[in-house]
C-alpha cells in the first residue's frame, strides 16, 4: 500500500485498513511503495515540521535485507558515507551513520516473516538522522548491492515493536511527543 489516503492510481491506501481514522489524519515520514514498517499518522499538522524540518535531527532506524554478503570494506563505506544521486541529478555524500550486521532479524522485529532465499543475503540495521528520497536504497545500490527488504523499525524512541503489517496503535499525545523527542 502507499502512505496516503487518496490516489488517482489503483493502489492500496491507508483508508483500506480496517480502522476508523479521525478527519484530517495524514502520514508523516512516508514510506515508498516497496518499504514497510513504522508509519506515523496524526491530525496534528505541526508534527511534520517539528520532526523533519526543525533544527534538531531525529533518528530513524531501518532493518534492511540486501542481496549477497556485505564485505567489511563496504560496511565501513556505508558507515562513513557514500555518494548517491539526489533530486536534480546532483551527487550527494551521505553523512556518517550507524550500521550493524544483524544475524537474526526477528530479534529486531518479531513480526518478520521468513522469505524464500535465492542465494546469500545480509541483514543490516541502519540508523540515519536524515531521509533523502529513497536514501537507504540508493546507499545500498552505491555498493553494488540490491535492497531486497526495507523495514523502518523506529523513529527516535517510537518503535514498531510487535505491531503487525496493517496494524494501528493509538498513542497518548504526551507519550507521542516524549518518544519522538519533540516539544509541541
């Protein structure tokens, strides 16, 4: 599904989830069509600005499955920053970030379903403080690997936990702001 309530295209939408959302609900920190995981929905129009346009950068963590085994050299390249192409065709070097190899991804996200493997793969836990368009996928591509699965598992201290795909969890507004490290 796509991270929106309306679309001119025939795609799965947030409104297709069996949940009654309040009027004015919108997605924050959208996921691309091939990604999954934590998506914040709110009626508070200030949250996007506070979370992604403010002076303070906020941590986003992704569980990423890539094809083949990642070498130590490429692991270090990811950590140090790689050159990707961004909007307008410009080259951009990503800032240093945290990257760990994960042996058992179900420890990070218990709802992960095993998928049939066609050759070796590597699972990574990548923590970023920015989010350029398709940045994680472009970082992986820069190393001549392909991103097979991309799951956002947290934004700051707001975690996906054991929430299943299509699941909704309401959070008290005070707890919401506290977990996201933002002041309304």
